[in-house]
C-alpha cells in the first residue's frame, strides 16, 4: 500500500508540530511521499510565512529596506531547525532568495519559497529525498496546470525513490519561472502526486478532524461527516466549505483514489473519507450545509417569454460580454432570474442592463441585492421523500423568507437564496431539522 500525505501550514508551524508530523509518518511505513505547506500561524496573532514573504518581496521590489523582514523569515525557519536539533544551513537558499527578490523575480516566486524551504527542512528531519516541485510540476504558457506533461515526469522521478518530500503550492512555467496555484494549492500538489504514483490513499492532514456538516462558526459542535463522495464535496466546496481546495478533487477522481482528511493534533480520529461512490448509508439525510453571501438577483420579466426562441441566450450573452458569470438561473413562464456575484456585477451593472434592454426588449428588469445562497447537499436526499418540504418548513418556522430555490436534476443538492441578514439563522434552522432532531 502507498499513501501520499499532505500537511497544512498549521501542521508545520513550529518544531513541536514537526515532531507530531514525524510521529504520524513513522507510524505507518506506507506513508512514503510527503507534501508540505509553508509554516502557518503558531498562535492567533501570528503571521503565516507566505504572508511574510509577500510583504518582504513587495518592499524589496520597491528598492526599500527589506532586510528586517527577511531576517524575521529566517528566524522562523532557524527556530524550527534549532529546536529539532538539525545540522542544516539554509544560507545558500536565502542568498538566492534575496538576490531574486531584489531582481523582482515575481510574487509567485516569493510565495513559493515558503513551501520550498519547509520542504528542505522536513526532508532533512525525516531523512527523505527532497524533490523541488519546479522540476516535476508544470504549467503551460497560459499559466494553466499541465497534467499531460507533469504526470509522466513525476511518475518517472518517483519510480525509484522510496520516500520523498515534494513541496506543495508551486511548479514551473515553460520559461522556467515559478508559478503557483491559488492559495491553499498544496492540496492540489498532493492530489497530483497521488495520481502520478497510483496511490492507494491520499491523506490530507490539517488542524480539524475532517469536514463538518456545517460551519463551526455558525453551528457549535457540528457533527463530522464520516464519508462523502467527490460530487458532494464539489458542491460544498463551491459554496464555501474550505477544508480542502476544491481543485484537489480532480487529479485523484479520475483514478478513484480516496482522500482522507485527518487532524494532525488528534491523529487517532478517523476524519472524513472522500470517495468516488459508496454503499455506506449516510447517518443523516443531508451530508452537509454550506453557503456564501454577496449575491445579486437580476430578474427579467417579459410577457410570453417562454415562447420566444433564444430569449435566455440573448440575456446571458450580455453578462458574458462583460465577464460576469452567473451562479444560478431559476425561471418561470414570464420571468427569469440571474444570480450573480454582487461585486462583479456592480462594476458593469448599467452596461449589462442596457445591453439586455437593447437585445432582449424585456418589459421590466428588477435587481435585488444582499442575497446569500445556501446549498443543502446529500446523496441521501435522492432516496428520501419530502426533503425540500422539510427545508421550507424549517425556514418558515425560523421566519426566514426564501428568495429563490434551485434543485439539481441529480437530486444531490437543493440551493436556497435568503436575505444576508437571515443567513446564519437559516443555516441553524436547516441543521436543526436534519441533524439535531435526529440525535
């Protein structure tokens, strides 16, 4: 059995955390390939190393005194090295970083150095081979991840290496410059490595014991999701659940490699298992609840809209023209509502409205702002009657007005729109009706 293990920033924020990581890896010889993040916060008021690097680079690129900032970054790493009792110097690496910062190597390069340095330290501590991600993770000329180039190179590089550390978050462009994934992208690197070596399991270690059914900032002591499918996770991640980077699903999904979200600080907890499909029945009708604020609803009304060929296309073309994507589009016989990100829409609001009037000739257009979307997701919903009715009943009992509802044809999710001021109240009501009353 082969496992790829990724550790987040909080799991590698200090020497104490490094020791926990080492114990986890040494407890299972199948944990052969390790993907580390940059050191995160050691305490609530602390600063992540990635943010320290961004600041240092910004100052250096402007020709100002960056050395105190660079010294603070050095101290973070040397504190870890000293406390672990390692005979390791990073001066050569820091000299290169300093020269590159002054030479304005780019923000992606700056941000990537957190994972790069942490990878060197972790490989030294574990006695594993260090592999620079820039040598095995590739992006194309447009900055998009290049799976076709990466997969065979990574597979060949790891073929004869029993244990390796590959830093997360970055790779290289065709011109050899550094390119990063979006923040949280170490999750993606772990998934790419797992795919390349046909791993049996991808373990993603963080500071929580798996996915929670609902946001713990809203639902205290929320239950943990024990098993979730890729499809369910995709729906929840898209709507704001953030334990795992949503793009980390795709590399492993094609090969059916499960992902296990586990807690570095409580390694005995089973965590959440993410799978392609499962015969395991969910504990509750719903698997999870997630939501996002900041949407606007543009409602277009026109008599006999349903019989006018191409009406919807004419409307959506105007949003596309100005680079505004739509989230959902509930419709009636004579109305259609287009849900969009409020901030994006506001930048081109009048141009879009004028275009809709010019091309679609609606009777009226109405805009409603400050809407929150809540996704109720669960494979158990398909086999359970009355799920939507229970959602409406819970929201009505909590005196929450539903602005819209949209149910996918897969019956995997129901999305409701509510006023932003009712967002937390709505999440609590839905959680209570499906989870609390079942306990």
